[in-house]
C-alpha cells in the first residue's frame, strides 16, 4: 500500500534547522538477471533535524550530483515528500516511513533548481 502522492511537508515546522551529516548509502539498480548493477538509483543522506531532535534520512535521485557538504553545514530540502510502504503480516501490517526530496542544497544558496530527471534530459538531447 502506498499513498498516491505522498505527504507534502511543511519543512520549517517538520524539520526545523537541518544540518548535513553524511552519505548513508547508495541504492543500485538491478540487472535483468537480478544481479546488482553499477548504476546508482538514489542516494540517502543523514541529516540532523533540530525539530525532530534526531537524525533523519532523506533520499535524493541519482540524477542529482553526489553531495559532499561540510559536516554540520546548514542545508535545506527541495520539494520533500513523506511516504509509506506497508507490508501485510499475519498479525496486521508493518509500515515503514521514508522521506524523499528533489534535491539537497546549502541553506544560503540562492535560487536552487532541482536537477533534471533523466527523462527530461533525454527529451532535450
């Protein structure tokens, strides 16, 4: 089960001040035979959230270049959305929440523009 469009987030009320911590993991696409390819699907970053009082993980599409900000650099999310994945169990369901965003930029960066998706790039080529 998934929410159709996810839940749009009020960034300030939900996260407060965000500080960059590190790249947590890269998710790779699978080949047709089920083996893991070398192509990155998305990257997940650890961010410190003042409002949540803990570390949060946010996934960014692989079309966006790797982020290598200084530790504790203040950042902001571009178009964050929370979503869920539910898996039925014999006792009900297990629900996992996750956060995705179009981009992650330094807070003092002016006029950030989200990276273009591969689909958009292909149409322009």
